[in-house]
C-alpha cells in the first residue's frame, strides 16, 4: 500500500466561520483549540470527519468545527452517531458530550455504544455541573453539592464516568484535563488510533457555575502530588519526587497507593493498558479520593475487540458476495419467493 | 363410498385451539393450499399476547380465520361457516361468533371433565342439546392421530402434536384442496428430523382418509377459482409486504436501507424479515430502545441511507423528540407504526386505529410530517414505497400507519413488475450552491421546497446542522423573530404542498347521496358493506384516504358533494375530527374499539340506518 498523501491541513482549516459563544474563561475554549490543532495529525480530509453532539454547553462544539457536524438532541448523540458510523464506515465519527448529556439523559445510549464497540470517538467534557440550564447538580457532582436545585445539598451519589464505561467493557478508556493541551492531544491521538469505541473523559472547568472543580489537579503546588500520569509499560509512580506508587495488595480486589520509599520495586504495578480483564482498569478508576487525590490520567485501557460496524459491514459484504444478479433481478426473485401461483 | 360434491361460492373457516396447538401454522397451510387453487383469500389470525398462556384456558385460545371465494373478497369474513375446535376452550371462546347451522368439528379427546371444568362447562356441551342449532362433527382427533402413527418412530408427545396435521388433512379433503405444497412444506420444516416429516405427513393423510371413509362427512365441497387479473400471485401478510416494499424502495432508490428497530408487537416481524435481506445492502440494527432505534435511523439518513424505524404506538411516543429533530434537520426518515390497541400496553395483539392523532400531532412545536396508511395487507408493499418516495423527494419524516389487522392478515398479491415500480433515485448535493461559492444547506428547491441532501464525505460542502432554529438558506443558528416565523411556515408549507393523488370515489350507481369515508385497514369491511347495500338496490359511495397528511386537494369538494358523510374508524373519531375541523363538513363518526376489525354486516346495518334519513 502506498503512503497516503499528506493533506497539509492546519488548525485554521478546522475553524468554522461561526463565532464561538461559550462564556469567557470556559474550559471548552481550551479543548476546542486543542482538538483543532490536533485534527491535522489525523491526515483525514475534513469532509470525512463528522462531529455529533447532544445538548449542553459542550454540545455546541460541532458548530465550531469546519467538518460535517450535527448538534442533535439531549442524550441521543451516541445513538445517532451509531447509525451514521455503521452505515458509513468510511467516516471518522466523533461524539462530543457532557456529564449531564452522556450520563443522565443519555446514559442508556452511552453504555450500549460502548458495549457494542461502535467505531466512535466519544469525548465527555465533565464539569460536574449543568451549565446551559444555569447551575443544577449533575450525575458527576459530589454528594452534598449545593446548587439551585439542591439548596441543602444533593442527596445522590455520583457516577464515576470511567468506572461506568469500564463496566460496559469499553475497549478504550482514557482521561485528560482541559488545561493540559499536550496531554489532551496525546490521549486524543491514542483514541483516534483505536478501532472501536474510544471513551475519553476530559475534566473541564465551568468558571461560572462550578469554578475550580479540578483546581487541585491544575495548581502547580498540588498537581504533581494529586495526579497519576499513566504511561503504558511504566511502573506507576507519582508525586513531585515520585514519592508515591500504586500496588496491588495481595488478597485485595483493588489497587492502593503506597509510599515508594517503603515499597519494594517489584511490588509497584507496571501499567498495562492492554490487559483484557477490565477489572484492572476499573481498579485504577477507583483510586481517586473525594478530594481528587490520586487521580489517574492517560489511557487506562486499550484492547482489541471487533467493532460493531466492522461485523455488520462484514455480514453485508458476505451476503452481497454470494450474488451476481442485478439488484432488480434479485428483487424480482425475492418478491416471487414461497408458494406462488399463476393465473392466465 | 361415493361422496356427494357440492359447489359453494365462498367459505369461512376458523381453526381454533390452544396457543400450543399449532393453529396459526394449520391456518397458514390451508391458506396456501387454497391459494394454489386460485380462490381469492383473506385471512385473520387472532392470538393472545402470552406465548403460552395456561393450557386449555380461554385466554390461551389462538385462532386463524380464512375466507375464500370464487370471486374477489375484501375481508376475512364476519362469521365462520366452519369452526375447528381443538378443545373445550376453543369451542367456548368462538361459539358466539358462529351463525346457526354452521359446522363444528370438535376434538372429542380433549373434552375431559378437567378441561371442561377449566372453562366453566358443568357438563359436556357435546352431550346436551346446547349445540342443537349446529352441525357437530365429533372427531377423536388426538387418539386417531396417535393411532395412525403407531408404527412411526416418534414419541407419544410428538405423535399427539401432529394432530393439527390430521385436522388439516380432514379440512383439505372436505374442501378439495391440493395438498402437494403442504407435503413440500413439511419436508422443509422438519428437514433435520426425517421421522417428524414422516409422522406429520402420515397424520395429514390419516385426516384426509378419515374424511373420505367416515359417514359423518357425507358431503365434500368445492369452491371454484376466482376470476382474478392474470399474473403471478403469492399470499402475503401486511408485515411481509411492508418489508418487501422497503427492500424495493432501496433497490429503486439505489440507497442502502438502514432499519433501526426495537422489538415490539406487532411490528417485530418487519425487523425479522428485513434482517434476512443483507444482500440488498439492508442493515438492520436491534437498538437498545425505541429512541436509539429512530436516532440510528436518522443518523444513517444523514449519511445518505434510507433511514427507517418500525414500531407500534408506544414506540412512536418514545421517538417523538427525534422525529421533531428530523423535521428540523429536513432529512428523509420513514417511521412505520403498526398500530395496536392502546393506551399504554393496551392489548398488544389486538388491532386499533387510534394513533392517527399521534401521527398527525404528536410532537412538540409546529412539527408537521407526511402521514400515509395502507388499506390492505398487499397494499403495505406499495405504501412502503410511497412513504420512501415522499421521504426521499421532500426530505421529510413520513409516518406510515399500518395496524395489526392488515399486518397479520393476508391476501393474494399480484406480483408487480419490478421495472414498473416508481423510480426513487435522488441526487445528493455535490457542489456549492451559494453565489459566492459557499454552501447553503437550507437553500431550497423552489419546486419541492426540499433542501440539498449533502452527505458527509462530499468535499467542499462541510456544514453543521442541528435542532436549533436555523436561518433561512445559510442554516446558521438564528433567534431572529421574523426568520423563525418564516421557517415555521415554510416547514408547514413543505408538507402541505406535497402533491398527492386525488381521492377517488367508488359510486357505481352514480346517484349516491351518502359517502362513506375511511382510511387505512377499514377499506375491506367498508367495501364489503357497500357492496352488500348495492346488491340490495341501495346507493352508497365509498372513498378511502391513503394520504392523511397532506390530504388530497379534491377532498373538500368530494365531501361537500354528498348529503351525508359517514366515517367508520377503530378509534373514537380521530379522522372525523380532522375532517370536521378542516372542511366544515358535518361528518358522522361510527366508532368501535374492541380490538377487532369491523364486520361488514355491522357496517351494512349502520349504513342502512343512516340511509333512511338521507
């Protein structure tokens, strides 16, 4: 196969003529800029890229991408994108969604898209709040969240989006942060290379209704001690001086954080995103505490499984390969199937 | 013994038994044999929603009615001339529908004290005079079947299960049906188990021979072939015809068909059928729910497929928001609603026409769509193609309202010549349409008011669409008051100006003053009632609506040219309401919601009453 022709696109090529209308200071700007800058790397013609979104602040995203795009209805983007992707395997289909859109009203479609392993790249902007409807708590808000709709604190426990995706056996699961462009693009790159569903949670700051939700992960003073930067094939250590590490205590189900100095090197877990059993990535997803301490970012899981689109298209191709008649001839034969009789 | 042969012009037979007795299969086979003979046919299955309701109980009774004649018929028949009752429950559940003098063939083996008690018979109706008004043929169906299979290598259970073939053999003999197709069918069905082929064939032949030898059946009947248009026919149900219509729409448009569906009675058979036709490029997706089913179909339409979703009323309710999105996106989408009795779960296996309001109005905002309804099982084929034609040409959702009566019922279908089917080819947008080289996704075709269908993958036409209101031509987000008013009116005009054929009136006497207007599956019973009246010298005109949105341009004129308009519907007057509001015509509704189709007789009686005051 010859090398594909370099398209020489730039970030500018992916900017649409529409004025971007998020609130000044919104984390969505940084994500948009990072995605636009990353897109040329794919070397896919703009016309073969489609962004599908639901409803919410993040879902305005397609309007700002100079590709094909659909701003659909609340929660349904994974379903709509599934129909598009299955019927058009030649396209690169991206879903942009938020914590309310994907995990509340659209929870069902999300888990089924992941279970089917539809060839979609799903970017979930998680700001842990409803922004477009002006500040109600979301399914990722912490318990006791005080908002307009929960004046004395929310009573329900939040979803951990990655745990949920892993429960649905998503084949690619990652997490990144709006403000870390380099890291964000590295996760997008891995997601784009993945065949099947790629689920990427992006921590995104809503400076109006939930400002500073992820501040400890961004502040130079705290971030290194709070963040676990996952790297495939590397022992999981973190902290300013690498003073923390992740181990799998014998007898336990999950992973735990220890002090590196007091841990024999062979006990430190070496990150392997290709472990087939989702339990490992699930254990990673359970590490963060309520204060976001021990938050892993990067690619948690990246395994191979046939994509739904691929299997469906293969079934169609197999059926088509068996026939040599024209469609009209086949149709005439189909109509006359079964017991027929002729009247002269 | 030579048996007397009597000629009949028409017969209605109802096979009834426990839902595990194979009555649907028996009825299907009898229908197929009858079709081979060239009679006109109409069938009506009637079964409980439970897959296996408790054996021997009234809720567990399943039946299949077949009407065949030497002339063209319009309905499965009001009342059976013959009832085959496989157990006491089947007798009790169906007796009230039988006219006096009808033949009843009963399986006496099942008339045990226990089975009689299950359905509240204190004593066997076979032993008292409660069936005196009927011609009862007591037949020990089960034990004779088991006896006939004594030499076969099958279990007693399998032998007993073959009793439906004994019954079919007997009825096939009684009505002089050709049985070769049934023997071929049994060979196919039990190909993996030759001993069952042998057993079922033996049971069938035993039933046939029993008829020939027993003195209880002194007469054999014949129904001559009907005079039908020449050509090749097959017997087909509405759901099968609809499925083939969708395949045909794919072939004639050159587009892949994408069906998103969630299993629901009575529409699931369309999903089953279409899933077999992958070689036509048909993709079927069993979605996680009704909303995903229509969402995936819309996504496929966006990508250049013919997006279709099939469901029943509860599913349409769930799809409502996505249909509204399709209205805003102005993309083709076919939504098939095989109506069943509602509200809520209602009676899933029973028919009704009560989703007309839902189809016409069941969306938020001003969200008009096209609505059409087939009038008979075979018409579902052509209605599906028409729905696809409107969806593709005018870039709009189209709701097709079938119902359980025609979806499960069957009739002979004159196979169409493929080349004569409508040409549904569409042109995707391929280059910018704006004066300055830009692409305007909402610049309309002045004739059809359709916007360009620019599918992803087309260079230079990258654009964004969505549910937010769009500016005319550019499709950019717009909150401009005048623009919204313009777009709402344009979307209404888009549907209202779709050209649909004029409604035709059937008034052979030419002097009728009463018009009966119907829509959808009531065509058969209304037609049969009108024929009955005309045979008695009364004049009545019949008109039937296929297009419910938009309505034919001549409808108002037609309605106003009659002194009286009667609208029979299996709902509480939904079309009548529209007609009264739209045309200021004082239409009279005739409504029933029993989960069953109208009988021709009840409509005839009703219309005769109306005629007295015209």
